[in-house]
C-alpha cells in the first residue's frame, strides 16, 4: 500500500444523512487516512439505501486507489450531484474499499458516529 494511505475498521456505529433522510447506518465502516487529507469514512454498500443514489457519468483517477465512480443523492427536494464516490475496482493495495461508498460532507450531507 502507498505509505501515506492507511485503512482500518472504524469503531462504533456510523450514519449518513442527506436531505433529512437517513441513507444508512453501519458498524462496519472503514476509515481511510491519506497523507494530510481529512479522514474519510467508507460505508459498505449493503448498509446504504441505494434507492437514494443515482449513478453519474463522472469519474476521476487516483494513482494510488484507481478510478472512482460517482453517484448523486436524490432527495425529495433536490439532487445532490456527484456527492458520493466509490472505487469499483480499486488497486490491490486498497482492495478493502471495494464495494464501499464515501460521501462528500456538506451542509446537506452528514457523516457521524452515533
């Protein structure tokens, strides 16, 4: 694994909320640390209400993790464009994040330990 990337199972129960709705809760979140970037929580797909997510055409590339795919969050009142990302086929060194989703935290999207 790239020296500056660390992945560990997070303690506790984590939730993700958007637009007033709970999108998911998990006891199996992964915490990814990458250099000086803020830590990111990755939620198993099976613990997320995928009906709220709509696949986007957007992709991005990280030389350490691979190609990220994006999803928009569809709420009753708005669409939060490209607010979620996932590495569908991550590089071997970060394979633990396969089948997980990460969320951009904002004033309308919250990730919190409960």
